[in-house]
């Protein structure tokens, strides 16, 4: 006879969970994550992307992803009114 493996529901749930990666260690950020990391409102972040001042890529039709390096460069750049 074949033995059935007795797996509990918690073991299958653990296998489906994604590993947690802190925001500070993620190479790509969504707008809510960029907002949480910088304190800049999502509305401003989206406007900066729309104006071409902050680089972002679309992942699908509605999901925007910002590279952490681009976010850091945008934060380090002087404001446009100082130029």
C-alpha cells in the first residue's frame, strides 16, 4: 500500500507565503512603499513621475515600480525651483 503524507494546513500555508523583505532592502518599490520610505505623499510621487522628474516603470497596466536607486537620486537632487 502507498502511504499518504499527512500535511497540516499550516505547512501548506507556510509554503505559499512569500519571504518578508524590509522596504529598505527592496530594489523595486511601489508608490505606497516609496511614500512610506520617504514620507512624500503618493500624490506628489505620481506627479513627479508624470513630469519626468522621477523615473519609474510600469509593471502591467496599473502597477508602477520605482527603482530604489532612482528614488535616492530624486531625493538627492535639488528642487526644480533652485535650478
